[in-house]
C-alpha cells in the first residue's frame, strides 16, 4: 500500500462554492440564511456559473454553515473565502470577479470567528 506522500489526489474543481440554504422560522433566535432570502440568490448563482461556462467551478447548497445571523453566507474553497451576499448584484460580482477572474471581492468578505 502507498504512503500518503505518494498518493496524488486530483483537484476536480478550481473553486468549490458551498452556500447555506438552511430555512428556520423568521423569529428563530439564530436566524437563517433561508429566512434572509438565500434561495433566490443561490438560484441566480447557479445559473450565472452555468451561463459563464465555469465548468471548473462546483456549486452546492448546504445545510447550516454555523454563522446563522450573518447570512446569507457562502464559502469558496480552496481559498477559504467567506462572503455575505445580500443582492443579485453581489452574486454577479462574486461570479465575475472571484470565480471567473480569481479576484476576491473584498467588500463582500466576512471574517468569521467561532465563539
């Protein structure tokens, strides 16, 4: 059997985006990305990635990413960049700048800390 140092794992995606779509009631104390309108934003992102032909970008909606009151949230790997997305224009800017050109959208970056 090969040691870990000898195993070469292919990178399937240049970027892999995970976007929270957890839906909680609007009055839930933790909030939720879904209650903040995430589904419409993620539908737009999926369509924009496809329309630009970004076949090297994976996109998946996910359950709770753990920072509920901050959302709607997504994270782009392998960069580890977290974005707070509020508008359809935010989605377009992330797709055009970060996912297509590799340029982080600093105005949308959120620095998260576990409490």
